[in-house]
C-alpha cells in the first residue's frame, strides 16, 4: 500500500522540492563562489561554509520526519527507515558499490570531470578534516532521507509509478548539486542512480546512507590537496 500524506505534510514536501529546485542551486553556487574567494584569506570561511551546509541538511531531514509525524497514514518505513531484509546480501552490495564508486571518482578526477572548484572543499588541517567528515556523514544521512525517502514516497502517494517517482527524485537530487558545475552533473546523477538502486533493491535506506557517506568521505578526505603550483596555474589562490 502506498503511504497517505496529509495536506500539511504534502505542503511541507513541496516546499522542500521548491527549495532544492530553485533556491539551493542559486544559493549553493553563490556560497561556493564566496568560499573560493575567501578560502585562503578569511579565517574560518571553510568551517562556516560547511557548518551552514550541515544545518540546512539537518533542517531538511527534520522536515521529512515532520511530514511523517503529520501523516497518520504514513510511517518511518515509508521513508525506508527499516532494517528488514537479507543483510548478508546487502553487505555484499554495499562493498561492491563503494569500490565501484571509488573507481568512478578516480577516473572522473583523472579526466577532469570532478566538480568545479573542488579544491576549495578539500580540508587542509585536522580541524577542517573533522568538519569535512561531518558534512560527508550529514549528506549521507540527510540527503537519503529527503531525496530517496521522502520524495519517492510522496511521488508514489500522488499516484506516480514507483520508478517514475524515483526518476523525479533523482532529477531533483542532480539539479540541487548544480553549483558543482555542468561537467560534474553526470557524476552526481550516476551516484544518485546508484543510491536509488540500493534503496529500491533493499527497501531500506541504510545501505544507501552508508554508501553515500563512504563515497563522500573518500572524496573529501582521501583526495590529495593540489600542490601550490597546480593551484596557481588554475587561477586558484595559493595557500597562506
């Protein structure tokens, strides 16, 4: 049976969709451009950028949970928040997905298909690494709850076929990362498709959450910071 969301819950979901389609791409682009300008000159620019990103993500995830609380005909299981299933199979899928995702990121970086300005997101000291780990885990949890959990469930509740709802959710997820640049959008869509497959195959968000967080941790914490000469040649301000 499809979930039944109340009108206040649907209104909340539509506000989230509007935010991720209209506000997030523009706000994200401007905030990211500001981070690039201030990364090497303004103390705390990096941690403030990530702190704001984490706050927005947790508010969005909290809104998804509030939508469930406002809907007597829906439950946490409708957001994929369940642990039922064959976890030995899920573990194998998770390991394979993380390995494949890491390989895709390596190939994409070698061919210049990484997000624009990705250097500004790479941590440079212990404190920044802790913030980077925090944003990676936050994205893994919150984005899966909102995009794979809430948006697919709402689409199904409105009468869309499951895979149409999943496709619409994937499109919103991809557009929300527009600030990363057009070349990176294909990679974002590919990873989103993989997370969607994990969720729909298992019926649980847990595997997708772990895979999402693991790939983000790998991208932020295990990508070497470019040498000063490389960054200067790319018109990026050198470290100070």
